[in-house]
C-alpha cells in the first residue's frame, strides 16, 4: 500500500545565498568614514603635540648651552684693558644699553686649547643672540669678527599656529637680553658699565635677564672671579 507523499518542508538552510543590500553598504561606508576621520584627527593632534614638545625641548637645550657659555665667559673675565683701533685703552668689561650695537664686551682667559686670552662680545641682532670673538686683543677690525649664533630668531609665520598656542606662553614675545651690574664699591645696580670712576674695576656680579619666546624670562646672577 503506497503512502501519500508528505509535503516537503522549506528549510532556511536551503535558501539561496544573497548579498548585502544597498542600504547596508551605505551604512557600513558611513561608519568606516566616521571612524577614519576621528582616527586621522586624533593622529594629527598627537603629531602636533609631539612637534611642540620637541621644539620646546630643543629650545630649552639651546638656552642651557647659551647660559653655560655666557657664564663661563663672565667667570673667566680678567681685568685687562685692550686697545682699540686708535691705540686707546678700553675698559676690561663694558656695556651700554644706548650704543649700537648693544653688546657686552670683555676679555677672558682660558679660551681654546692654548689657554690664550680672547676678546669676546655678546649681542642680539636680527639673526638672534650672537657670541663674537676676535683673533687679536688690540686693534681688532670688524672684518675679523668670528660670530657664533646661539639663540636664533624664528619668524612667526614659519611656526604652526597650533604649535604656537601649545608651546608659547606669550605669542608676542621677542628675543631680548639685558645686563645689569652690581658695583662692589657702592653696592648699587646699574644698567651700564663702567661708571666714570671705575678705572680697571670690574663689577662683582652681572645680572643676565634673557627673554626667550616660548620660555619666558630667565634671570641669572653671575659672580665674577677675583672681584671683591
């Protein structure tokens, strides 16, 4: 006896495979684009912060080297009066805020491998903070200057805006240097040296005030060796 055929059940496993719909593809692309934009923005912020940190660290290193060399020059200064191009004696250490260029000039010992004397000057120009040396003490010509740049001026247009905001305390700061002198005889602080009655006398201390963009004001009191 033949049994009647049972109706076949439709199983979901037997369905024909189908692809994604257009709506699903559009949603997936939108999600991927959003994640990509967020990732790129975060990476850019990290790179900008890293650039600002590296620039700040480099500036701080340059400042430390500058102050170390400047302090060494002042501590090794001696009471020796060189001659100018006309044969007149110059003070062993001199600085005036009203002359051009405004530079601190001195004679120091122990410069180079031969421990020879050297005539040294520090000044700020349009390039930045410069250290100037001359090959001879007396009658040194401007053409014989040997210039080394320590703190370079940076054009504001060359710095990214985000880096300026992250790394600079005051975006309007300019590179500046100021010297003040403590007179051991009168105990007064003056903004120029020497006074009229100084002769070969040197100050007991030199107060260095250095304004560095991004770092602010840095002050250093340097006592001169051999001065009572």
